[in-house]
C-alpha cells in the first residue's frame, strides 16, 4: 500500500472513531437519565430494554474504537441486566410495568461518563490501531495467469532440462544462480502472485536459507519450495521434510505428477483469499469500520444496518460469508439466521455471529439455530481479517466441490454450458466476437486399454493444466464429459481462436507420458465456432461439436473452424 493510500485509510478510520466517540457521549447521557430513574425506582420495562440495547452496542464496539475500559464496563453492566431483561420479557406484557433495580447499577452507569472522557483524551494522542493490508495480487484459482517457477541452483546443468520440460506444460520459468542472491531477490519482487521455488535436494538447505534471509516471513507462503532428488528412502524423505521443503519428487520424475503438484501449490498459495462479505449490524459506525478494514484487505463488503433489507441484500450481493450481530435492537440475529436458512440456496452459506455475548451456553444455543461460529467483540482488525479470509476460502472450496469436476478442477458440464449462454448475452450487449471450442483427446480408448485408466486420468489432468496455463482469466474452461473439454474464448475471433488452440495442440502433442519403462504421446482435436453466429448457445455448442467431428474425419490432431450453412446466414 502506498503512503498516500495508508494516510487516507487512517483518516477514514479516525473519522469513524470520532463519530463513535460523539455517539458514545450521547449514549452515556441517555444512560445517565436511566441511572437517575433507577435511583428514583421509576424504571419501566421499555426503558430497561433500551438501556440494555445501548449497553450491548457499547460493549461490542468501544474496544474496537480504542476505548477498551468503556467496553469492559458496559459489558459488566449488560451482564447484570441480562437476566432481569429476560425474566421481565417472559412475565410482563406491558412495557410500562415498573422494574426494581439495585442502586449499584446506577452507580456503575454514572462511571461510564468518566470512562468516555478518559478514552477520548487517550485517543486524541494516538492514531487508530489499524495496520494496512496489501491485497494479495494473484489469480482467482481457475486460470488466467501462468504459474511461475524459479529454479535455484549452484550448478544449472541438471535443472535446465527440467525447466524446459515444465515450460512444455505451460509454466513460465527461469533458472537463477544461488551465487547471486540479490539478483534472485530482485527477480522475485517483480513477480505477481505465487512463485514455486524448485531445487535439487543437495541445494535445498541453501535455498531455504536464501528464502529465510531475503524474504519477509509473511512472503514465505507465496514461495513454496519443491525439492528434486535421487533418493526415495524414509531417511531421505524425513531429512527433506525436516529441512522444510513443501514437496519432494525423486527420480525417475513423473512429469505429469510434478506439473500437477506445482499447479496445486500455486493455486493454494496464489489464489486470492478475498471474498464477498455481508455485514449485518445496527451499529453503523462499527459496521462501516469492519467494511473499511476488510475492503482494505482486498475483500468486497456490503453493510446492512436495517435487518428488514437483509434478504434482498443477500440476493443482490451473493456473499461468501455473513457477519451478523446476535442482537440488533428490535430484531434477533438468531431469528435472522433461521430466516436465511429457509431458502435452499443459502443452506451452505457461512454465518458468523459478531457479538459481545461471551456466555458459552448462550453461544452454543445461538449456533444450534442456524449459524456456524461466534466471534466475541471487540475483535482486532488482524483477527477479523484472518478469520474472514479462512472462512471465505473454505466456502469457496465447498463451492468448487459442488461446481467443479473432481478430476480436473474445471467447471462441470451444466455450468460450462451456462457460461456459453452468458457469453452470448455479453456479445449481444457489447458487440464483441467470442468463440466456443470443443476439444477431444485422440484415440483415448487406446490410451486406457494400453496404459490403464490411471494413466488416462493423468493425460486428462495434464491437458486441463495446460489449458489453464495458456488461456486468459476472461476465458472459461469446462470438462464436457469423458475426454471432451469445452472452452469459451471471450472477445476472440474464430481465426484467433483457431491459432491459439492449435498452438496448445502442438504443445500438448510434444509432452511425454511414461508408464514404467514405456513412454507415449497423445494428440488432441478441436472444433471452433463463433458464438455470435447463432441465436442460441446450444446451437453454437452443436456447431463446435460438428467442427470437431469434421476434424476427426479428416485425420484428427488438428483444429477445424465451423463454416456456417446457408440456413444460418443473416438476412
């Protein structure tokens, strides 16, 4: 984050803090009136509920805004009032019925004014305690950016051939000498997203020392180390693991397996932990602060202060996670969570309570009615960010399990067909050209019959990896069925699509697959159709399939562009 951006963040956080202090001073005045009513034994149930709600809000937010003593004192009084509020709610129907309270409660409430002033004086001398968080700049985990590999070695001879093989799988890589660590550091700092560090087991200790000495601790996750060695004994594996390598492969190298592991590490380390976070909280200042902190960490946020607008916000925003207070004045967060679960589409949506409620029994009871976890206010910015990131990441993992093919990680049949429909709609709105491509592995039954279905799965996954590494983020890839793939190339003419897919075809045909002492090659065929040429997405897919059939009839291992029949010509 730049200095100017950080200064702007601090100013906005300070503004929210000032707004909170101003509001807290007003709340303390209201609570002071309530304390005087206690002293005069003139407390109605309606006044008691209002006082309890103000204390609950203050207990949850004061610590976040730099007034921890005020928050702790408010929570103590809130806990004193809670059983009385719950008892009167069960017994009394009239809001005007009087409630008897101890004068000690009034005394404690009067002390809140002193704590507000004390916290205000302290906060004037401090900046808001919020660290800037640089959003991780990396791809979403589908495709759109080549996975980057850096080989580090004292002797470049052994790894040079391996790097050439990895480039055949679509990875972007280079070889850097360990004798010039400053050049390696300068290279790494220029890279976006995750980079896999590759080395021989004999250089592993030096590579890990290099990473420790020249990279920030929080950057280590973005630069996992994969070791390559000649031994595969328990002792050698244990030694490599003890030194800290992320993964290890021994000779003879299984290149498809190595390529798959490198890509999975890049996806895991480089995928954005950002998510879409819906915050439901009637404390507007606190909700805005959560939004600001999470947005600064790279997440998209939306605040709902009025619970009656929550359901419409869910449909419009489609969050990965909901953060919600348990008590929202006249509404219960527990009841709202139950409402959310009424709709089948939100059954798997993570709901996390953010509340000052610290009673374990109450928390468990609330969780049993629709939510997934409790975060007790006040929550530090760092803890909030990490908690939300973890839950968003897990939510997306669950979504991937439901929406993506388990073998390749690509979109399933029904979803890739929907993407063709969406692209057709985008073409009509924006007026650009796009294509759909049907790909099929040649003689795939022969691969399964000769080398086994396990090797067949490796071939399918390898083509999926190559497609992900060669296509753009705006393109979409799906497994159409068996050994067939469907690709949507956005803003791309048929000629450009054919040229791109043909280059991928050539790269794929050069890859060597091994089974024991034997090796083999596999080729692929493709059919291309212009999405804009058809009124329906299904017709564009059928045209690409027909072009693929023509390619197969013509001898396979090539790309054919579908030529429209006269019946499809525009008037």
